[in-house]
C-alpha cells in the first residue's frame, strides 16, 4: 500500500474522518509548497480539490509520523495475530455494533477492510457467523 485516504488515516490515528482529511490537505500543500485552500463548509465538511489518496511518504514526512509506513504494514500483516486487535475485531466490535443496532447485521469497518487480505476478511466473517450468527 502506497497511499492513504482520509478514512484510512482516521482509522490509524483514531480521529474523525474530516480531521484526517484536513491533515491530508495540509500534508499535500506543505509538501508542494502551496497555500492550503481547503475549508470547512456550513455542514462542517471539508471542501477541497486535492487528491483523495495521498502517498504515505508524503504524509509521513509532512506530518512528522516517521513510522506511518510501518504502521500500515503492521496492520496488514498482524491485525489478526495481535491479541488486543484480534479480540477487538472478533468480539468487542461486533458486540458493540449489535447492541447499538439491535440486529445481527455487522460490517467490518471499511477502513480496516481496505488494509486486510481477503483470507483475513473471510476469517473474520466466519468467526462472526460462528459466534454471533451474523449474516452477510
């Protein structure tokens, strides 16, 4: 993976998507030495005309997140092997979602899904179905 979207950066930094988009706009402009013309509209949504996905190296360099590429690779390789994240996605997340939505329809967060391989996604779905009877 060479670039990140606002949704992916928000997942990594545990911030809101609009905040992540603002950071991406800032990184883009700072890297290119141009004025940042992004702004928040009346609906508190950021309006800009910069690329939706920004290269990880550019984000890392301009936002001083030195290990960003390592973080992305770690999520891709180890999300289901690390006990805390494995427990979160297999147990904590679906239980919370089912309690909030009061139904057995839960989806893997799209930002996380974009990092995971197809076998990992299928494993999560199989575990959710086995544990909670969640259908897709």
